[in-house]
C-alpha cells in the first residue's frame, strides 16, 4: 500500500515529466518552423520566376521574392491571334521623335515563332496614329517580314501613283516557317534616309527615301503597340526579347545598330536594371524580356532615373 508521501512523490514526478515533455515538443516545433518553410510558403513564387520565395530569400545568393529575373527560366509571350493580345507601350519611356526635325535613328528587334499557318499576318512592333500615320511598323504579311515607315513628302511609284510609305521586304521574298524561332530587326538611318530589314542577323533588304524625311515624331496621338493588327489580321504564335533603340540625348543612347551589333547580340540577354553596367549608349530605350512575373511586362531598359524605370509598364 502506498502512503500519502509516496503518492505525493509520484504526482510530482508525473508533473515534472509532463512539463518537460511539452517543453521539448515546443522547442522542436520552433526549430522546425525556423529551419524549414511551411508547405504553403515553400510553394509560393511571388514573382513567378520559377524559384520559390523561400529559396530566393534563404539561398546561397538571396535575391528577394520580388526579383523577377532568373537565368534558369526563359519565357516568351503568347500571341493569341486576337485584338485582346495587343500590348501598349508607354510613350514617355521611348523618347521617340524628340530630336529637332525628327532627325532620329531607331532600330527595332524581336524574336517571333509562328504556330498557326492560317494566322501569320500581323504587326509585331508599331508606332502609329489613329489616322494611319506610321512612324514605324515591323511585322508579317502572310508570314513574309516587312518594315514600313511614312515619309513627309510623296513620290510617284512605277504606276504613277503618289506614295509616301517606304516599305521593305526580304530581297528573296521568303516567309517564316511555323514552329521555328526567327529574329527580325529593322532600322532607320536618318542621315542616309534609309530603311533596312534584317532576318536572323542577316541584311535582307533596304530602300532609300530621296528628299523625303521621316514624318515628324513629336506630334500627339501616336500609340506604340506590340502584337497589333496588319490589315485587320493578328498573328498566332510567340514573341520574345522586344527591343526598341532610339537616339536619346538624356543618356547619349544611340538608335543606330550596326548589322554586326544586331547579329552579335540577338541571341544574348542585354544588361538590365540593377547591373553594374552603366553604358547607357549600349542599352535600348525599351526592352521587354517577358521573363518577369505578375500582370504587367516590365521595361528592363536603363533610364535616367529609377522612378522612370519603375513606372514603365505595358
């Protein structure tokens, strides 16, 4: 038979054991929470770059869950073949047509892949007014690349009709294959008054406008778009690495890109915001990689101030 003293000793032992058990369990729980993310948190990817928030904040080289750049992930933007897929670029970001008398060079670049042989016409990069005035337009007509720009004066074509649109297509007239990535580029040289087209880094054609400079680019009403229509048609496929180069006195950036520069850099990602590379002259005024997550496509080009960059969304 146990005495009261024995019962007291047993109760005290049980109490100490109970408190010790819960204390150890609590410490283990705290340790687990501190050393490993909860399952929900482990799967979060705020910036949609393919790396979890936990890995970005706790990895060997923390980048932050709001950093959308990732060398592991390459994405492209889908061209839906409808008007709903058209994107609008902020005019303030481009500084287009700001030079006196619109004497400004520009270069356009884009990667494109067609996925539907029945929907291979559409504008890729265009700056145009509602009245149809075209500052530049790079796109596809039934799969054939073209670039066009409007001049301030008109001239007679072979049939005697007045023309003021300079149009360039490949000299060989070839169209793009479906399910194949192709790099397209176009440039305007204001001194030579020459409009040129490049396919996969190779010069493919040009036209000169004699005594008919490009239309003034400072007028109000221009809209710069990506994946707009061509004669009411929208292409279906994917695009990537959209670059718009322009002369910009704010940063001494140049809109003229040589053939060798286009060929050398067309398959490389350009330096972006946040890097130590401050050579503004080698950076486009607009650069859309489509690798960033979220609702908006960010302009990763350099700009004179961080606030300008931060607000350059499509």
